[in-house]
């Protein structure tokens, strides 16, 4: 699946913390029905073979909605499962090594918390940046916060698109208007919602207004 910055509009990142009434697969399908434009499967506790099996199933689901599947951290599992790409943090495998192994069409996202990291990620071959944490996040309580001014500086320092992440929801997303991001990445704002499909639809509409679509 060829990458375009429009895929970043509403980027949902999974978290099993809110499964119960529904399986993770069912929650993901609700999010896709609501209009999620990219999905990241984040499963830090799974063995690689289990992750590959799960990712292959979810890839089929995502592709039925025309949405790319990104795997968190594990590029080998992403490649083996046929996922569309991987998102790596600053301490994970270098983008250059992943690009050499996976090829040009593989989507690579990289975390950036500074202008220097953003520029380095672009030079290494990343397709997009994940920038944050913008607000306090229930999923990463110790995450370093990024001010709106820093977000603007990072976005303007590179030519690849950026997605804002970290505690973003309907109540605060207007605060990053004009920052230059191409979309928002959300976890709890979608997956902790009582009605996941409705939450995704509302977030997508607000995200369109936020970035001027």
C-alpha cells in the first residue's frame, strides 16, 4: 500500500487495556467503521510468532477497509506478517537498516521529540514522524512532553509529514491547530470509548477541520 500523508489523519494505536466486552479484533473493526485512516498494532507483550499471526489477521481486516497496518517496534514481525510498515522509537532499530531490509514501499514511521531527531529520521528514510507526547497520556505516563511551539518547529524542519500523539482527544485537539501536523494519533480516545465507532467518526471530523481538509 503506497503511503500518503492523508493516511495520518486519524491514526489509531491499539491497547488491550480496554478489551472486555469486545475482543481487540472487534474493537479494531469498530474503529475502522468509524473512519480510522491508519492503524498501529502495539503488542509489546506478545512473542514474535504470536504477533505475526495476529498481525496477519488484522492486516486482512484493515485492508478490507483500505487502511494500512503498521506494527509497533518489531520490523521483522511486520515484514513476516505482510503488514504495511513499522513505527520505531528513538531507541529501536535504525530506520536505515529497516529500509535496506524491507524496501522502498514499506512504510516507516519514526518518533521524534526534537528538531535534530526529526531531521535525522528524514535523512535515514522515514516516511513520517510521530511527535509527542503533546498532552499527558494515560498509556505513557512518563513520556516527555512536547510544547505546541516545539511541535511547530519539528513540523517545519522536515518535508515528511508528522502526526501528533499523546493524550489527544476531542477536548484538547484544537490546541494544536496551525502546528503543521497531518493528523492525530490516538489510543484511549478511540479504544477506551463506550462507542468506538462513534468516537472515531467524531475525531475524524474534528481532525479534518484541524488540518484544514
